[in-house]
C-alpha cells in the first residue's frame, strides 16, 4: 500500500519502518531506486516551471448507510507523489510519440490564462505584498510556481492558491496539440487510466494503430471523429465534476446538522460585501458569515483590499485570518452552512441578557404617548376589557406593543 511504501522510504529508523523493510526486503532496493528516480524527475519538472498545487484536500469517511462519520485530510505522501510523477512522465512520453508520428489522437491541453483575469489576480495579490513579476501577456508557469513557493505556510496561501486556480483556463481534450501550460509541457495527454476515462482508451487505440502504417482513409476517419469526441468528453468531465462537488457539499452540510450552536476555529477563505466565507479547520467545511450577523458594528467592504472594516471599531477581517465561529444554521436545501463570529454573537447575547426585560409602570396610553404613538379613546386594551388571565391580549394592546417595540428598535 501507499502507506507501507512511505514507511519503507521515509521511516527507516522507526520500528514499523524496520519491520516493513524486513517483510518486503526483496522489493526494498526497487522502492529505493524508484524514490531516487522520483527526486530526479520532480526536480527536472520544477526547473522547467511546472506548477505544483500541493493543496490540502478532504476525504469523507462514510458509514454503512452512506452517511458521513468524519471528514479527514487526505494523505499525500512520497508514495503518492512517486506514482503521480511516473504517470506524468508516461502521459508526456505517449503524447510526444503520437505527435512526432502524426497519429490522430486526443491531447490533454491547458491553454495560457486570460490576460484580463491575470491582471485582476495581480491586483488582488498586491494587497498581500505579492506579485507575479511578469506582464500579463508574457507569463510563464514558473511565475505562478514562484508565487506558490513564497506563500508556503502563510495564512493566505490556500485562498490565494484557490483564486489562482480560477484564474487559469480549464484543462480540456482536443485533437490539436496545444501544450499544457500548468505542467509547462509541450505535449501531454491522458493515457494511464483507460479503465475509468474514455479519452485514455482513445489514446490507447491510437497508440496501437501507430504500430503499423495507417491508410489515408483511416486517418481521415479518425480526424473527422476526434473533434466531437473531444468536445463530448470535456463536457461530460465538467458535468461529472459539478455533480461530485454538489454531492460532497451536501454530505458535508448534512454532517454539520447536529452541530448547530457549536464553536469551531476556521480560516477566512473569501471576503465580499455580504460577508465572509470561512473554512472550518477541524471538518474542512466552508460556511458563510453574513454581515447581518456582525451586529456589533457596520462593516464596509473595501474591494481593492478585499477586507471588511468596521466603521466604528476599525476591526478588519481579511483573507487568511483565523477566526472563531459558531454554527448558526444548516440549510440543506441551499447546501449552505450559516456561521457567526463567536465573540460578536456572545457580546450581543450578553448585552441583551444584561438589559433584561423592559417593563414600564406608566399606563399604556401614557407610554404610547411618550413613544410618539397617538393616544386612543377607551378604557384600556381591547373593547374596554382586560384580556383574561393567561389569554391573548386585545387587538389594541397588541398594536400598542408592536408600535413600542418598533420605536425601541429605531
């Protein structure tokens, strides 16, 4: 398993690592050689400028009924990275062979980012003191990788990396070899997973046909079919990704249903005029802190700096800030988690408790007059009768209380 290979390579001095090295002693030399080759390949790919998004991802742990028991961080150890590196090399090698032999096939392409989006991204990261140090119309993948290296370990790393991904074009399939910007590769395809991706199967068939001379009729047939195959598989990939994202979000929100009122630590992952997006550190779930819950002040959104600033307190919330939040509501229909800033909610509750219930010794008409409500004729609430003990207040008394309440709120 990946865990065992990682222990064999990276935990040689631990009892578990030593036990596994003894158990698999015949394979250990091969594992070590693979580890050395991984280091060489990875260094070469990074030198050419390939972008490596090493972002923390989550995994849902399900029970027998398909409900979430826990949400944990996915492990990406050296064994995972080793196999990934070998798969990248296999994909590039096959793509290069097909391209150099002019064999009609599918390529996995990733075009350069839109200069307009890059300029917006550059303006955004400048508020954190970062820059791509290159004009938007002359970018190389290495400029993005250098930024990732600079942000490593900072609170703003994850939200900026997420926005960086949105700045990029979406990778897709195409019969034309247009290169892969993110990998800084001249040729690239998907070849290593034919049992789960149809484009990989198409590439396998093309590779098999390249072993012998191809007739012109067959070449024309493939050339005519490939554009529609590329369009269809790219569109289906997007739909599958959207469906997966929706069901994962639903399951995450459902997992939080019994945690209303609980407090968690999280990081601000988004700032907008209507509030803050916060990802809970413990459960990898993102929720919204709406500005309406931040009632201790009036928070103004400063778009250029991507912050919310309180007008009276000057308190600031920005991307990457660590905050303590409380789960207010779980909305399954919208698949949304409503959160509140814990110290703000607690302060508001404390103020309301200290204030206590307000009772006036003044007669209703006198109190109403004091609050600007016109006095009305009669012998009290209702039609000259007090409501029965424990009964519902009369119509006029209800109107009076509503007016007083509205006046107090103003």
